[in-house]
């Protein structure tokens, strides 16, 4: 069922002699209650009339909803010396927007005499589905409307519905993936064999940008102010279809004109072709950035209809358009792989191609997805002519004019431009917006190569020690790069300069297994241009040999307090590795972790119980070795010793076993015989304690003084250890120290 809406328009007189026009549409309905039917694009021209001086009226007009609008006037070469502003009412919410400026300072056509039907017009503004509009046009001096051009119109564009995706998502503004790119490149159509030259289409930022033009102009120009003394002739565009040259880089996928719903009857004239493409000019289309990418095809259709139906051009001005999600749309017809003459940058169309990003990029920069797609198109088109996107070129001026920075151009002279330039570099416009203009160096770098920001971020399967990585063999290198993967042909994992693994340009890791020995590992990125970038090589050593315990873990008795449940011991060991020892861990009878240079630790062991002292050595590569010897501390009470001389038994819970021997008789002795590898004499100490001689295997080895300022019991005061277990005899002899002859012994502890 046909959807109908009534648009009511009226005019009010502005205080400065301007024109204010108001139009409101009744809500559209679908009687069927289903999806919107497929419908073609429509343009509604609403004439601003004046019944008396200073007053203009519009009759009631029947129309449907619109999503894009602009203001146009009679006389393509006559500028609108004033301000045009619009407000629109959302057909979804019924809310009115704030006033928005229409950009009217746009590029003039290069051949106005050949375009009798062309009109002067503002840039089109995408406002989304709307059912009401209010327009005001004020002369720049604010006092009279006499200086306004004739034939002022408000041009409302309904982009219609042209694709199944749009019908499916009609009314749904939340699905950015509703319109996908064509999987294959667009074929070259065959134009009719006639000749015509199209005027220049333009894009620019809002009027608010003009206030900052002078501040940014000094930094914005890339064109040289000095003309070449010997300019070469500029070839005239031709309708003859050239042969598409192959490019040095892959062609990006894009939505064809059929894909976004171009009504080819709106552009019946044949395409014209330049000899080549020497440069790319980047634009923005102005308008809102909060559009859904599901609406991108409709936006392109709206711009196309506005350029052809309102401006009177023979086609859309841009060669390519890109939305914020990175979807590329074929613009002007004639074959995306051919040097189609566009209408985008006044004075420079005959040696360039034009790419426009949907939206306004004055305050905010374009998305990485959009920048990536612009870089891909630019690299592909310039690659067809063997051109480095990050180089410069001399272009011949097709018009005498100035750019935004104030650089003067004289028609017929040559000027230096970056291969990828902004609209403002060639014409006095804010386009492509200050923020997007600042992103052009990024686009150039991504398009040209080599890959930017390449670095190895990690090496799993290997551990770093100092400046060297150690592995048992299998590693996975991970990397990152700032150049988008769609501009990268491949990544190569290099081992000692040779390719060990190859991945796609969107990959971020690769794995390989290294042979034994030392290696240099790096990642090389191959840009689609063939240029390469390589990370700094890492030193990686493959080590499959386990560490060794050159000294087996062992415990020896140390000084300290002895109980029936804990004897003080020192755990000692020595581990080594052929490459790099990482750590040594104690696994039992308790747990602890030690650094690679530590070789001992103070511990305690339970007397009378065999304990396994298990230790594990780790090297940096991950190889391990475990050693698990077993030891038993034994307590020999004083009663088990062979006595000589006079000894007295003492009883107290403070003694080992509750009893001890005490003697002050000179040369009184106790002798213990045992088989073990370490021994400790246990005593009680006090301020009155005396001295004793210690004999080991019949040899005097020490004189021990038991005197202590504080009373202490069960003290291992003297220790002795051997490299292996063997039979030994320890004998203590009372010295009989003058004034404090008495010693109290509490037994002997040994390790077996």
C-alpha cells in the first residue's frame, strides 16, 4: 500500500530581511503493518516565494518523509552571500532538532557554461527520517533580502528503500552490519558513446568551522606556492574507455552502485576518463556522525539524488564513499578500476580521484575502520600507476584560486601536493574537517607501508633471564602492529633470518619448534605494497638438559634449642644447569622456594623419625631435576654414654627426657659412640656453668664454655659434621674451671 504524508509549509519574515520557511508532514503509516515496501529515491523541491518585499510564502505541498536536505538557487556561479539554517523534526520521536548551518561556500563548477541546468546549492545534510522542516536564509549583511539569489528552494530527499537488507531492517537503526560489502569487486560498466564534462561536486564542514579557518590555515596546506616554470599540458578527459591497469596491491571489496541502489536513470550521460590517477583527495560529506551503518546505503543514495536532481550534475561527485564502519561504496560510475573523472575538488579533478567519508570530522576524528578503508582505496588506485601513496606529486591547476591556507594557484601552473591530500589543500574549504585532516599522515603511512608500530609483545613457551629467553623447544611468538591487518599481506616468523612460519596479515601469533642451541627470533611484516618491517631479534636458547645437584641435599645439625620433636638442622645443597638455573624448591617435609644462588636454609627435623628431604631444581627453560634423600635425627641420652669420674643425675622437665648429668670434677668424662654424619652436644647453660673439652675419635677438637648470662636448657652448643655417614666417638671432659667447675650435659644428637 502506498504511504502518504502531507507536508505543510509556511514562511515568516525575519527581522533582518531574511526568509524563514516552515514545513511539517503528518506521520506516515503503513496500513499493512509490515515492512516498508521497496521504493525509489525521490527529491521534493519546495520553492521559497515572496508575495511582498521581505516576505516569502510557500503553498501547502504534498510529499513523503525525507532524510536529507539542502538549499539551492538559480545561477550555478552565483554564491549565496548569506547564511542558510535548517531545523528538522524526527518522524520517529516528533522532536525538533536545534538549528543547523548548511555549508554554502562550496566549490564552483569547472565548466558552468556546459551545465545550463546546474544550480547553485548548499552541501546536502543528512538528518535521518524526518517529517518536518524549518528553514531560514539571511543575507550576510542582515538587512536586506535583495542580495539573495533567485529561485531559492528547499530540496528534500527521500532516499527510498532499494535493498533487501534495508527492507528487513526498516525502522531498525541498531544493526550496523545490516548492509555488508559486496564480496567481489565491481565490474566496469559500458557507458554510452557520448561526451560530456561534469561540474565539480564539493563537500565542506559546517559554518562553525569557518571561525577557526584562519587558525588552522597555516598548518593545513600541502601545496607549494611556487609554480613550476615549465608546466606540461593537461590531457583532456575522454569518453573512450581505457584499459584498467593492474595494481601493485589488492583491490578492496566494496558495495557496487547496484548494491547501494543507484537509479542509473538519474545519470544518463556517459562517464569520462582521465589518463591516470596521480593523487587522491580526501573529503567528508558533512552532517551527523551518529547515523547507523545500516543507513549508509540510503545516505549514499541521498547524496547521489541531491547531486543529480538538485545540483544538476550528471552523477554523484565522489569516486568512492566510505562509512564509519569502513564499508566502501562505489561512487561515480564508469568502473572502479578506471581513472573516472570525478567532481570533488575544484581545479584538480582531472588528475585525481576523490574519496569521501560519511559524516563531519571537524571536532572528532574518523574511525580506524574508515581510515583503513580510505588507505586501502588510495593504495589500490595509486598502485595502478606505480605510485607510492606517501610521496608527493606535481598537479596542474585547472583554475585560478586559493586554498584554505591562502596558497594561490594559477590555472595552468604546476604545484606540489601529497599523493593523499585533503580537500582544503586544493580549495578554500574546511573539508575534510580539522580532525580528519590531522589523520591524513596516518592514512598515508598505512597506505604506503611498511607496517607501522610492529613489535613482539610476548614469547610463550620461553622464559626470560636477563636479556635471553630459554625454551625447551616449542615457542609461540605474539606481536602487535598499528597498521590494520587488511593492509598487511602476511607475517613471517624468522629464526636465524630464515622463515620458520607464515601467517595472514590479520594474525597476531605464530608457533615453531627450535632446535637445540642459541637462536635469533624475530617477526617480519610484509605490507601489501611489498615493503617489510622486522622487529628487533630476540636471543632464544633451546635447552633440553635437566639441571643437576652437584651436592645432594643433606641436613646437618646446627646450634640451637633441641626438643624431643625438633632438632635444629641446616639443609644444604648445590644445583647447577648447563644454561641458566632458575630456582630450587623444597618439596618435603615442608615447602619453600629458593633462588638459583642459594645453597642452604635453616630448618628443623623431628628426632627419631626418618624424613625425606625432597628438592627440585628448575632451569629457565623449564627442565627439572629432583633429589630426595632421607635422614633421621637421633637423640643419645646421657645415660647411654660411658662415664668416668663423678656425675650427678638431675631431674627437671626442662631437660631432654626429664633428666641430665652434672659434674664439677676435673677430668670427669662422658663418651658416646654412634654411626652418623653429623653430631651436636646438648647442654644446659647458666652464669655458673664451666668449661669442657671435646674429643672426636680420640682427638681434642674444641674447648667449649657453657657459661651464659641467662639460663638456657637443651642447647646444642657444639656441632660437627662429616661428608658421609661413619662410626664416630665423641668424648667430653670436665675442665674444672676455677670458681665455676660444673657442667650439665643433656645428651648427644646425631644424624643417621
